[in-house]
C-alpha cells in the first residue's frame, strides 16, 4: 500500500488501492475544505504534490500555473506510489472559533427556576426498616421522593441491584440523582455522599459543534470547546449528507458526529479534572437533519417533496444507547424541531432570545446556509426557511472561510481605496468570514468600488481593482501581508453570491411578514443569530439590505443562540417544557414553492434594494 506523507505536519498514512488523497487526509486526522463532499465541484481541496506518482482528473479549478507547480484536487487524485503532499494553508481547516452566545445573566432573568436542572441530586434521610415499617428498599426510596414532590419516579435495574447494600452501608442517609424523562423521573444513582453532578449542552451544527460543560448544582459554566463537524468529509451541507446517508452512509455519518461529541466531552473533562461518569445529562440542539443523523435515523425524505421528517419531537434516550460516553444511566435530550428545515437549533434560539415570553412583536433571524426566520410573540409564532446559500459561512467565495483564526472580520475602505482589515485572533489574514463580507459590501458601495447592482466600477483609480480569470476582482490584502502568500481578494462572482445570499434572507423575512399581515415597522425587536464570530456590524448589514432599514437599537446580535437554548434546557426543567411548547405552536410556512418569495428575491438583488 502506498505511504502518503502530508506536509508540513509530516503525518503519514497508508492508503488502499481505490482511496483518494482526500480520504487519506481524513485518515491522517487532518482537516481540509471540501464543500462538495469529494465530487470535485467546489475546488476547495487543493494540495501540492511534491513527489510520487498519481492519477488525477483535470479540473477547471486548477490553473495551468498551479498544475505546473503540482497542484491537484485531493478528491480527484489517486496515489500510485509513495507520495509527499503539501496541504497549503488556504486549504486547511484550523483554529475553530466558539461563537459567543447569550449570557447566563439573561437566562437568570428569564428563568428564575434556572437551577432546577433536568438531572438533579436529592438528599434523602430515610427511616430504617422495622417490623412495623417493612416496605421494600425501593418503595422506601420512592416514598421519600414522593414526600419531596416527585410523584412519577422509576428505578432502573442497575440501581436496584446495588440499592440494599448502599442504604445499609450509609445508615439510610443517601443522595439520589434523578434524571427527567419528559413525563417523570428516573433514579440514575444512589450514593452515600453527595456526588458531583455535571451536564453538557451541545450545539450540533452542520459546520461546527460546540459543547459546554456545566456544573448542575451550582448553575455554573465550566468550559466551552468547539470542533469542526467532521461529517464535512461527506459534504459540507445537509443535502449532500442526506444523499450520502441514502447511499448507505448513515452509519458513517452517525458515528462521525458521535465521535466529535465524545472528543469534546473528553477534552472538557480533562481540562476540568472530572470523569465522564460524573456527567448525568446531555442536551443537544441541531437542525432537523443533524438530529436525525445523531440518532441514526435516515433523513432521506427530508429533501424530497413534500419534505417530511421522520420525527420532530424525539423522546429522551439513554446517551450510551447511541454511543455517547458519559454516566451509563445518563439521558440524551434533543430539542424538538418544527419542520424539515426548521430544527431544534431554531427552537433553542427562540427560547434563548426570550421572544416567546414577550408581548412585543419580535423576529429571530438565524443566518446560515438555510436562513431560518421566526416572527411573533407570546401569543403566536410563525417561521420559515429560505435557502441563503453558504456564502456567509465561506462557501462559494474564493477566499471565504468560517469565523476562525485568521479570518478577516472587519473591513474599512479609505478614500484612496486603501483597505484596513482586522482578523479573528489579530493574526495575518488567511481569508474572509461572513462579518467581513458584510463589511466589504457596505464599504465597497459607500466608496464607489461597486454600484447598486453590485458590479465593480472600472473607472476608479487603484491597483487593487484588476482583471482576473473570472473578471474584475478587488484585492483586500496583498500577498506579502497575508498568511497564505497570495493576494486575498473578492471577485465579481463572489460579490454576486453575497448579494444572492442577502437577498434570500431579506426576502424570506419580508414574505413571512406579508403572509401574516405585518410589515417590518411593526417588529419591535430583531434578534440576529449565526456564526459571525464575535462581531457583526448591524449598521452595515442594514446598508446592504440584509436587514431592514430601521433604528439600530431595534437589533441585537445574540451569536450562538442554539447553544444558549440547549444550556437553558439543561439547567431548567421549565425551560425544556417551554421549548416543547414553542416547537408545538410554531406555524411553518413553506417558501420553496412560493412565487411571492421568488419575486421578492429578484427585487432584492440590488444594494440595498430595487427601490
């Protein structure tokens, strides 16, 4: 078998006869951009072959100059001998950034019962048995729990087997850990001393997974870890993953996301000096497809008209049943979805924003590949999903990337067309993320670099505007100032993609309001969520027509609302019950077959709008 050495890591792996370089990269534990799931249609997995024989398919993404330097697409290249392959910085996925979320203080304000976690410890002082009080040990526990207000309680077989000895060794002074099951509680452990009790909240994102370790007794976040969703090797969007699942890849997708979650839990435990056995609850929030894949349920019918998921309200399951390595009696809770393309992550966002508790009319806009939008208040909620495309997450953009280390997140164009940028981590630029792209569009429009149709103005005098292989392009960072030794730029197709994404989000929000007889002026509060890093310039988002032209103080960027909602549910049984009520009362409006959405979308393909 050929041995492949990847540079600069010098990581080595052996490959089978039919494996591609992309598969070898994954086998080596390295991460590389591959939006199309190895189909060769995105051009993001460029690598440079330094030595060795191989077969590769020609690609329009590899220029003649790059081909002469040994560049190939990893997904289209099969090794025929030992090879040395360099993975250039612009192809690598590095430095995961855990997007900030709603602060705990706002949760305490909304939910005074926040320290009533879904797994909790109850101290029990039991009267010892006697000839007069001769009920069983299990009934003795249940009787005392009933006195504490717990009517519906089950005791598992593992706890029952140990119960007699534990009670007598501790003179019937014990601590019981209870786990909520939706319609009652289960006794997960009975011990003689008060144990440490922890939970984990997880945002199961299509692109990134973020986990938070929480001390359940103290209502305290102990740490947060993030990782890229390694399902990306099978495709970076949910449609590609659904197709992979339908073709027999369901187990691969399921095992991959479970391993990612276990790796995050392990890292959090190591950092905080605890054992995974001390984790008694895991709450996950993800879109409908990701929740199906996590529970190993094939999501193939979600993408086919009439777009029906297998479930929307998943029951709690034992975490160990799907392979999550925590306490063996710990439960896994997945937040409920609304429809095929409005998932538990949006339910979590509505919960975390507090809009479902408010009398005022509010709108949640979650910007991702699918722009999900919710409008309403404590009396009603309507929602929709519109395909915004992956531009704001870095997809379809020449130097696009996620909000990670080295991503340009702030841009300012000076009167002489010179450019000031700042990056995530304050390091040399590697590419540009969503917040930087929004800044670019606004700054380009204001300075005259582009017109209202988003087309470059050839009359401006600057070396930064030039002709490239795909038409005009504008250089943001020169090669000698970048981390990738290449000019970082935006092309005309990049601008066009960004305008289509902003048009879809705005059109979705406007049509949703039209359907229920409201307009933007009636919306008193806008909550904006999404993976923009720590920064989103609301004013510039308004200038390009991504958000409506209303006073800036109506808008609030809440970051990772999915994680915030999952944590709320972990710490408050009442919050979880409310999440179920929220999902149950949301009315979903399908826009994909609606002419009104298409017509509005077309009218938004200008900066800021047609009018």
